[in-house]
C-alpha cells in the first residue's frame, strides 16, 4: 500500500460561509482533502467540502477556459441591457466584476439584495445606532432577538458572541439575559450554559412593526387606543420596555431575510427609531446580521468606488442608482434585460433565476443548473482555492481569507478580468 500523505494543520483560518466570518478554525489538509478539527457549524462543514474540478462549457459542450471567456465577452458585447447578478465573490472578485460592469454598461445587483434593502432603505432614510460583534460579546447584558432564531443563518452566533466563557470586562462568563420576539423560533441556542431558559414573547413576526411602535409610544408616555400589539398584551410590552430601559448595554438583533413580510423595511425603521429613543435612558444598539454570500463585501466595494450601493447601472454618463427598478429579478421578469452574468463562488446551490435571457454563469465547481446556460465557467471558492478578503456582518473589518489547497478552478477576479480584456475596445 502506498504511503499516505502527512497532514498539514493551519490554525486561525477564516470561514467565509456566513456573515460571522469566524476566524478561529483549525484546518487539516492531507492529499488535497480538507478536514476541520474545530468546526461546530454545518455551513462551514459544507463550505469547506473538497468539491470536484469541472470544465467550462459553452451551450453544453466542454471547451477551454479561453474559449468560454471569448464566448462570454461576445455575448456581453452584443447586449444592450446586461445584468451582473449574484455577485457572490470576495473583495478582489467584486472589484473585477464592477470594472467589467463599467465596460459593458451593466446593472449590478446582489442575490441577497431583496432582503438587504430592508435595512439599507432605513439607513438611507434616517440612520441608525448599531454595534459590533465584539461589543455584543464583551458588553451586552440584554440581547433581544427580533423575529429570528439566528442560528439557522449564523450557527455560531451564540457560541461566539453570547455564551462566550470570558469577556474583556469580567472574570468568567458575562451575565446576560436573552429575549426572543416571535412565534415558532428555534430558541434552543438561547438556553444559558447554567440551564437558564430565555424569555420568549410569542408575538406575530409580521406585526413586529406594530410592537415597536407601541414600545415607542410607551417610552414617550403617549396614550394608546389598543389592548394588544402583534398578538401580545400591552402589559407584556410594558414589562419588556422596563427591562430594556434597565439594561446597562442592550442589543436588538435581527436578520433581514427572516423579516419576510410586506413593508418589512418600515418595521426595521420603527425598531431603529425605538433604539434611538432607548438611548435617552440607557445604552442600546442594533445588530443587523448579514454578510452572507459576500453581500456586504460587494456592496462595500460598490460604495467605495461610486458612493452608491448595489442595484445601480453603469451608464455612459455616470452611475444610476434605483433600488426598485434596477432589481435584477424584476428586470429579468419584465424582459428589460438581454443578458445575465450570474456569479456565485461560495455556494453552488445559489443558482441563477429561471430566465430565457442568454446567461453566463461563474459558479462554484459542482453547481447543478436547472437549465444549461450559454456559458458556464467554474470558479474557485475564496478562502479555499485562493486567498482574498471578506467583510463580516458588522462591516468594521475585512478579514483575510487563505488559500488552503491547489485551486481546482480560477478565481472570479481572474475570469472577470479576462472577460473584460476580451471585450471589443
């Protein structure tokens, strides 16, 4: 039997497969196979799976990378209204995609923008008071989770930020209380290590905006002509308000994808105004969790370079920003786009929307597509096949991603740059 390759262990690896970007992983590599020794996260387990090399295809036939790049450039050069969607890339990949969008006058939109706009519109309209993951970990004594159980999207949030065994300002584990707002939430992670169970206010998630408005009225001592809000009595909301006012450092956590109901941005706006009101009595902050699939990374690059967020068009006379009309989903459904470049390098399950529009896919190796696109170019995964940078959920730091193996496919940056170079001058 041939000798087995010895394993190499890399410590302090950053995981880019959710917005927490946990940077405490220890990865062992042997013969190109990756095995984590410290992972307690299903998203990381899936994300760091080896995957199989794949070949570029044009209209279902295997071709060289150069041929696929040329076909993609030809398709984009003929388009009058192309869309670059998905945008699941690291920082360098996002820069290359935006440079390509500038060359071919494309609209750019992230796959998560529908939920991301629930926060972005509020930030644009009135601002907010938010905090960082480190501040939650070190200071928070009251954590209120609004409409989310968190762990389905951010599996290690409680381990890393809530039930951490020590903090900067206390010996041993910090004392904190957890409150959930919503029905049918997974509250198991909210059980403290000593067995203390969290408080659960069984309200209707779709009516959280009503609840936040009632809390604002109560804090302002305004009269109310109702007996309940979101299916919960005013007395229960009043008790929660007193608990929030008594906190030394309170935090409300929400995940915009879980607030999937009409006019959810208004509920977020009401929550953010409530947080401002609470700061007249104590110290309180919001913690909007996001960043998965590189959405904060792509949006950050777009903002630095143009001053505008995603859902923008690179027009000949400048940049057009329109969060409603420049939705990739809406444009494809309305027949306003004539080419789609879809990018998803983190998750092979995030496939392009169903459309008859000519499509180019830069997808993580192993992506299974419901319809064969005109061009498919497998790309490597940041933090696995190549190095890069990734913005975590609180957007205060870009964490470095390491190359852990010999790449099985080129990076998004390499492919997007090659497509741009192949466009007619």
